[in-house]
C-alpha cells in the first residue's frame, strides 16, 4: 500500500470521525433536553408531597387525598418515567458514537504516521487531530468509571469544532518533517503537550459548567443544570483533572528547554512559543495556589483556571499562526 493511499485512508477516517461526532453531539443534546421534563416531574413530586402534608395537617385523611387531585394542584402530571425512553436511548447512542469517533481518530493518526514514516505531530493539523483523539478517548475511558453523560455535549462539541478547523484552516499535506523537528524529543515533548492539553480541555469544560451551575444556584433560578451533579462535586472533578495535567505541562516546559539546548544551543531563547508555554504554566500554578489558599473563593480560582485555558488556545491558534519564531512549523 502506497504512502498516498495511507494518507487518503487517514483523511477518510478523519471525515468519518467528524460525522460520528456530529451524531454524538446531537444525541448528547437530546439527552440534556430530556432532563428538562424529568426536572419538572421532580418539582411536581415535591409539590405533591407538600400538598399532601398541607391537606393532612388541615384534618383530611391521607387516604382521601387522591393523586390526580394533588397533581392538578401541583400543576404537573404524576405518571411517566423519571427520564424519557428517547433521552435514555439518545444517551446510549451518544456514548457509543463518542467511543467510535475516538477510535476513528486513532485510526486516522496511525494511518497518517504510517503514510509519512514518522510520529504524526509535525504541524498544527496533526496536533489538532491527535489532541482531539486524546480528549475524546480520555472522556470515554473516564465515562466507564463515572456517569459523565451531563458533560458529553461540552466535549463532543469542542472536539468537532477543532476537527473542523483542522480540516478547513490548518490542513497540511502529509510530508517529511522539517530538519529542526527530526528528533526523538518530538515524540516525548509534543506528545506530553498534547495529553496535557486534552486534560486541560476536559477540566475547562467541567469548570465552565461548575461556574454556570453555581451562578444559577446562587440566583435561585431553575435550569437543566439542576439535574447535574452538585456544584462542589463538579469543582472537585475539575480540580482533580488540573492536578494531573499540571505536572504534565511542567514536564512539557522542561523537555522543551532540553530539546532547545540540543537544537539551538540554548535552553531558553525567548521564542514566542517558549514564552507562552511558560505563561500557561504560571497561570495554572496561580490557579493551584489560589485553590489551596483558604482566603480565595473556589469561584475566583475557577476563573483563573479558565484564564489558563484561554492562554492554551492563544498559544495554539494565535502564536503558531501570527508569531514568527523558531517554532514556526505550522506549514501555513
């Protein structure tokens, strides 16, 4: 099989993954939409219990309080499952298609690497595809241990967006590496950077949901977020992801300096990519410090972490394209 054929199959796997992730995203959205009537029924159930207590307290026998009458007083029906069959089916399809999309991306990455006989991380396009692969597979594997259906839409949506940008804006034909990238440090340094970026992505999604849920709880307004895990639990989940991702990013920074010493005879050259990698490290270090400081609220710490993820996006989507430096390898 020729290299051109393998590259073609890699692109076909990528396009198939995008189609599958589109289905997954829609099914995740249907599942979240199905939580709304379930929430309303839960509110009606609480209202029913309160109405029963009120009538019994007024002297009416409990058995004479009919369910339909109380339901009418509560303003909601009493029958029907807690979650609709359509929502449960959509959640199952979403989980399966998310797995399938991640595996298709894995196939695309492998085929891309085979087509060029190298590690497929030589440009922005390959970084975006592998990053999306790690993000989706990390979410899917994590979902086998915890119920994360509430998070699925906020993972598949960004993954699909990044893949669309990779195909439409950052696409680069399979080719040999630039001389400066021909090193085993490419496998070590950039792969760890991709993994940490994937974990930062999961953490940013959880952090955003935490801030939204906390804001709705403070305002007393009802929303679909009421069916999500409680806000402190979501915040602890995001914190745990940051705890894993930050040491990996620290290793990325150190490994990059070692590679720079070998390639450019200096550990630090004030290259834009180096500077922004360090900026990201500083912001996330500030987040972890604020998270461990008793005088700083969890909300403030969460906003700092989102600032760190904004720096990650700038580092990838802006610095790579608009800043000229020794890391100008995007192929655009």
